[in-house]
């Protein structure tokens, strides 16, 4: 009987610990700094650009996106790079930023 009580207390303690970790982890979530760095660079170098993006800026953007461990963002970046028209590029840029916003807000 004593073993049953110990087992129940152990299980309840584990549930409490994991439950608190999940609950508080949700509120103290820190988004990937690499995603935020890429987002900032993308806004500064692409969206705020007054002309064509320089070769050096494109290298910086490519390097920043490679630091991200999220394949969805990398795939959307490639879709953006493969845009053939300005309207398509605008749509793909919006899709990329929406995905980034979703990733950093979860």
C-alpha cells in the first residue's frame, strides 16, 4: 500500500512539474534570435531599399537565412528569390514575412 502512495505522489509531482513547465514556457517563450535578425535585415535591405539590393546585402541575407534552423522559412526564402515578376516578388515577400511573424509569435 505504501508503494502505491509513493507512486501516486511521484506521478502527481511529475504532472505538476511538466504542467508548470508547459504553462510558463508558453509565456516566457523566446523566439529564435536568428529569425529576428533575418527579419530585421530583410526589412532594412529589401523592403526599405530604394533600388536594387546590392550584392553584399544579398550575401548578408543569404548568410542570415542559412543561420535559421527552420526549413519553412528557408523554403519561402527560395520561393521569394525565384520570383520572376515584381508583383510575384511582392506577394512572396508578404508570404515570407507572414510566416516569420507566425514563427516568432508562437
